[in-house]
């Protein structure tokens, strides 16, 4: 069975209508709307998010990559990447994050 990939869970949402709710945002939206405020939701697979201002340049993400796909915090050899997400897990400042997780 295929697993859903979630990129965000928003609790206590009070915008866009009456009432309090929890919103679950899934990856893999096929619509491709021009005004989409969540473009990270369009691709179904997990992806990386990189916030350059939060990166301290320690290189832990490069050292921890088991297949040598990460060549710098900003650069990755996509063909080599197995999407194990180890590099994001070991980022001490959360500058490198995953956009998506399996449910």
C-alpha cells in the first residue's frame, strides 16, 4: 500500500471560515494553480527546503550523507540522492529541512 506524504499539519486554524479546525496538507496536488501559496505541495515526493540565513556553514549535512550526494548545504547531486533525509536530520540549526513526511 502506498503511504501519504504530508508536508504540514496546521492546528487551531481559525482562518477561511467559522470554527476551529486542524488542517492536514498533503503533497501531490495535481492542480498547479498560478496563485498557489503552497508550491511545495505540488510534487508528491519528499523534497528539501534550505533556509540560507539559518545555515552556519558547519558542513554536517555533507559529512553525514551516506551516498555523497550532498556536496554543500545548498547543493545536491539529485541523481545520487536516495532521499534518506539524513542530511536534514543532522542540521543543527534546521537550515536544511524536509518538505514532507510519510504518514
